[in-house]
C-alpha cells in the first residue's frame, strides 16, 4: 500500500468478524467519513461469523490508503486489501 498515489480507481476488500461488538457500526461510520471516495459497496456473509465486504472506490490514492488503514486498525477486522489502477496514465 506504500505507493498508492494520484487519482485511482479500484476496490478495498475487507474480511471481518461481524459478531465483534460494535464493529459493523464502526466500519459504517468510517465509510460515512469517506463517502466522496465510495462508488458502491457489496457485503456477503461467508460463514457464521465472517463477512466479506467489497468497496468500489475512486479518488486520491493517499485518501484511499488512509480509509483502508482506518478500517484495518479495528479489532475484529481480519484482512484489508487494496487493488487500484491509476487513472492518469
């Protein structure tokens, strides 16, 4: 995630324990703070306690990185991955 710079489009994928107290609300709160970046979200339960969420994003790479890092720092989040492409090529 170190070289995510410039105008980008891509996805942030998250796997988290949806039974972690308050985590879903916290993730939603974080997303609300970054609404200009978010195009759409898709959430799917993958097991009894785990959820996969895919968030389509577009914007400044450093903001996308900060957004993903805030989610990653939450207790109960297992993985966060960013996949983006530069738009200014």
